[in-house]
C-alpha cells in the first residue's frame, strides 16, 4: 500500500513539475497534503532517478521530467485516454491487421482491443503489430490475437523499439489501420514527436497502413514537438476527448480530418 501511495505522489509531483518547471517543499506539501518531511524524501528519490534535480529547498525539472517515462505518465488523464481507447478499438473489424506505436493512449487502445468479445470469438485472428514492449506484454496472453513485435533500440521513455531495424521490418508489413499516439498534433503542421527516431518508426508504420488514426487527448491539440511524424494529409481520423475546444476541432475538420470524440 505504501508503494502505491508513493508512486501516486510521484505521479502528481512530476505532473506539477512539468507544468511549473520547479517546486519548493512548502508548495508541494500543500498541494499533495503530506508533510514536508515526506516531500523531501520524494524529492530525493526523484533526483536519484534523474527525474528531477534537487535545489536548496526544492526541485527543478530536468529534460527527462518534460518527457516522463511511461510508467509515471500513465495516470495522467487516465479516464479520457480509456474512453479514447474504447472508441479506437471499436473501429477495428475482427480479422484486421492493426498497427500500434507506443504511448499511454495507444496502450488503452490495446487494452480495449484485447477485451472485445467479438474479436475473442472470431475464427479469423486479429493481428496487432507494435513496436511497444509494454503493449506486447499486455497482449501476449490474448490467444485470440496474433501479436507481431517490431524490433529495434529501446527508448526507455515510451518503452518503444525504434531505429532502422524496425523500419526495415515494417517494409514487409501491410496494415489495415494504424493507431498513432503523438506528443503533439496540429491541423496545419500534423503530428509531431519529441524524439526523431520515434517519429521515423511511427511514420514508417503509418505508411504501411490503409487508414491512419491519431489518438490524442485534448491538451496535445494545436501544439507541436521537435520531429515531424505525419503531415495532416496522411491523417484520416483524430480521436480525442470532450475537453477539446470547438476552434481546435474545427481546424482539423477544415484540414479534411474526421473527428471522433467521447
């Protein structure tokens, strides 16, 4: 129980840190409702794991803190991502070949897909092609699914396998649909990623798909990251949550992208 509580605090601390850039003991103690001594211990743990840098009386965000490892980001906007995952999974027909890159939202797509009864009972197995280790571990015991894992170098922040090995393997794959998780997506710029290798592998996966569906919660809409993944013309559908503004959604519709929302 203590481990669960500590992880929950770390999730909240890292979320606050990514928003504020820095935190002091007094502020963190007040926001989390725990003692200053508990906060100091948490700050020390985050520093030791290179998720933040300790300062006199507080912590500041590191580059890693802005690109949080998947296990620490999974609780952020969890309900929205679960709903997005269910909408996405319902777009898949039993027997289709599905591509999934890494990320918290695509992980929810995988979970929803694995839980669909019609897919479980279909005589034609649904195939999932993924470069994400955590998604593979989620689906490996789903006997009704054919699981194909794309190889490459492990990117610890997202548990993805990236690089030329995976891109070469994807050359021989044909996908019915690719569900693409992103760090940012803009109606004019398209989908972007914080990592160029991740962007390249995701782009190759999308190129092998007949349909490309971007799954992104509302905070990623209208934003941009370092490396371009997909132009708007390559995205057929965007699935997001009800927090998205009308102006943001209208911009995507004007770009010819179909919007699905919870």
